[in-house]
C-alpha cells in the first residue's frame, strides 16, 4: 500500500469490532479467562494478546500496528506522553555505569531525564555537537557507551545530524541508535532506513494533530528491541489512556492531508520573515541558507510547520507588544496541532557542549492550517508593533 492508503486502513479491523469503522476506545483493566489453562498461558506470554489493561487493549494494538507499519518497524509501544516514550526507549538500554551520547540540541525534557533521574541511577550522559562529523563522534565512544541519542532536527534550533554516518559509528561500537522523529514524522523521515534502531515520537503533536491528547509511541527495528522497550514501559508503569490512543488513531487518518499544509505554510512564512528588516535570521531546514540544508535534502522528503527565527535586538516591552497582540498565533509550549503557535525561546540556557548566542530574541513558531495570507498579515502587524 502507498502511504496515503496505509494511513486510512492500517490498524483497522471492522469484522473484529462488530463492523465499526474505527476501533472503539476499550476502557478496561481486568481481563477474564474462561479456564485455568487460558489464564496460565496468558501469564506465560503477557505481551501477546489481551491480558491486562496496562499491557494493552485492542485500541492500543491498533494504534501501535498502524504507527509501526507507517515507519516500517517491527513493532511499536504506546506510552502516556512523548517524554514517557523517550524514557522507555532510553531505559531499555541503560543501566548503572552506562554512558550515553546525546545531541546537545535535544528536546528540553530529554535533557531533564538525563541530568536528573538517569544521573541518580548511575547513568552518565555526555552531550555532543549535533553537527560534528562521524570521525569526530568516533572519539567520544567508550566501552560502556550504550546508546546514541539524536533529534533530526532539534525542535528548537533545528541542527540536522548526519544520522546514517553517526549510526554506522554507533553500531560499530555495539551501541543502540535512538532518534526523536517527532518533527518530521514517518512521512518525511525514514528513521529506520537511516540506521535508527529506536524511533521515538511525541504523538501528542502531529500524529494526534488536534492538541487534545497526550500520547507517545516508540517504533522498534526488531523483535528483541521491541521486547526490551515494552518491558521497560511496563516496568515504569506507563500506559496510554484509551481515549488518547483513540484520538491518536483518528489523527493518523488525516496526517497525510495535514502535513503538506503545515509544510507549505511554514516555508512560506519563513521565506516572508527572511525579508523583513526586524528579522535577523530565519532557521528553517528547507531553506537554502540553513547550514545543514544539504543533509535535509538528502535524508528528508519534506518539512513540517515548526521553525525558529531571531529578531533584531529589541526591549522586552517591544517583544511583549508584538506577541500579546497576535490574533492567530497562540502562546503555548506544544506544537503539531491544527493551530498556529509562537513562543520566545533561549537555547543558551540548556546548552553544555555547544554555544548558542544571538543578539536579539529567538522565537519558535508553528505554522498551523490557517490561510497563509492571514498568518502573514498577523505576523506583519506584530512586527510593526516592535517599532
């Protein structure tokens, strides 16, 4: 099946659900068995079939099947949030005394996990410049390096790593490659095809697509990896709510229709901003002036609606006047929904392996599904308020 057909049909089995087009949201914890033999068989193989609500219901399995098929994975594990998906992925390979290599541009909560919980458990995290060469990365590996974690591209500063080259180095050192593929989604970045073993998604964002559910999912390259991630998620007590999983399945059905509009609006807005005198720099991987644009062209099949731009130096009161008066851009920390968003960001606060400095404030914007002329007009009025 082509991708558009997969998005419509994967995970659906109307005959198994009384003819319902959509898999119902199964609300349940306890599962009953008719015989002792059936119960004992269930306990012997808890990750196969329906055994207990936290281990998965038909709703979970439908969503996981659809996402795994979309990314050509062996199997998927759903979780209650994007960070839970990251934690399950990392905890599936880390143990006390382990060393992790993590790109310096990763999602803030990923760094919080590494610097907090993992550090207390005896796991050491070393951050690296996401744009270094494979040869430079080679020198960072140790005998106890268990995983390489990348985010192509970083969802705040949008550096793109050469993942295939880095993955080859990691695999030569018997390390697992984990990638946060939330920005591009499986539609625009073939994570497993580029050497990634575990592909993590904050499904809250583009997969759900409507800003009304919290959901994460982990795609795994093979059976062994899938079992390790599933065991980590169960041990950590992660369980995606049935209604959120249902909304994730609903969102997948229109993902292929929504992403091209996010891409078109995002790039049009970025190109317009680049011509405005109040803007010092636009950071969008699909633009020719992006430092790793050649990697984006080589490895990605599209761009989504999230990018950043840097203003010329302004006072905080001017920035507030710009942002407070916007009509179509909400100020909210998430992204990937149908609506446009904008927030100020300061990456310098979290960098440790690389420096990030700008003379003016940086803004991260998510271009939603509104008419692009309205989005540009609203942004133009906002920029005018800076003067």
